[in-house]
């Protein structure tokens, strides 16, 4: 389902967030939401943006997850730029772009958030340079590039893991990041631009592992127990 919340290039972020909150409250069956919007301004080094904080609260209260585009550098900007809000949302899955050689796209912006949260979380194919993505528009085919076109691919994978396989959002997010990380050191870019790595194309490479690996999935809430109240049977010797 598609919900238009930002008409035109300029909009009030808090009006958008109010609309998003209302839409989610009226569509409880949707667990994965793709957001392709972001600020041209860079995030602050010492605090989370109000927009990201509101999205984190919405996700917690409604048991949903946002897949957020990692924002693009303005056209003609060559210097490095930090990502823009709401891509500093901690609970969301933030997606940057790579080209078809798995190298960070020229327009990608950088993390981290609060100096220690890895954002973007992961990267995917968003087109760059002469190798663009083909999409359908109201007027026909169009060649495009941007993090806004990489994020929906990840939203599709998240929806498969949650809606088809029945995994909860934490496990689904962990599987996506785990598949992107792999065992080998990332050599094509630093984590501030590609996050934990590039997500595999095939869903089989996310939900399964090679024959020489064992993958455990643990989920739940840990509880504190009083170790002095354990009823542990004491072995008794047959001779006594």
C-alpha cells in the first residue's frame, strides 16, 4: 500500500510525522514501512533529531519497523556530508546506496550517529554514474539513482521475513545485518558509508547459511532469576 505524505519538495517534518503516526494507527496489519524522505541538513553530533526520536517511539508503540533511505548529497556537492534526519533513527533500518560493483555511490552521506551507532545499517543497489536503475513512473520508464531507490528493495526483503516467514522485527533486522556483514572484512568502503555491508540479492543467502556454518536464532526477553532459589538435586552416593 502506498500513502502520500509529502507533496512537493518542501514540507513540515512534524506534519509528516503526525500523518505517519495516524496512518500506522489505522493500518495495524502493516509491519514494514518504507520512508524515502530526509533533511538536506546534516545530523548533529551529540543528539538524536526530534524526527528520529518520534519515529523510534512510533516503532516501539506499534511493533513496526521503518526502512529509511540514508539521504543523498545535493547535486554538485563533492565534500563529505553527514546523513540527514530521520536517518539517525536508532530502531529503523537505514539504507545507503552502492553501485553495481558494491562500492559506495557518489551521492551517499555518512554516519555514524552519536559517534558509536552504525548508521547507515546496511547498503543496497541504488544506481550511480552511467549505471542507473530503471523504474516505472506515471509517464513510463525512467533511469534513476538514489538511496530512495535502494531502500524499497530492503523493505521488500524485510516484509518477506516478517510477513511470509513469520519472524519478529528484531530477528528480521538481525538477519539482514548478519547477511550483509559476513565473515570477511569489508574492503570496498568504510562503515560510515556502507554500514555493516551490502545485503545479498537472493533471499536464500539471508535466511540460510553455507554448509560449513551453523546459524542459531535466539529470540525472547531475558529475565533475572535469584540463583539462591534454584532447586538443584544433590547426587547421593549409593554407599551412604
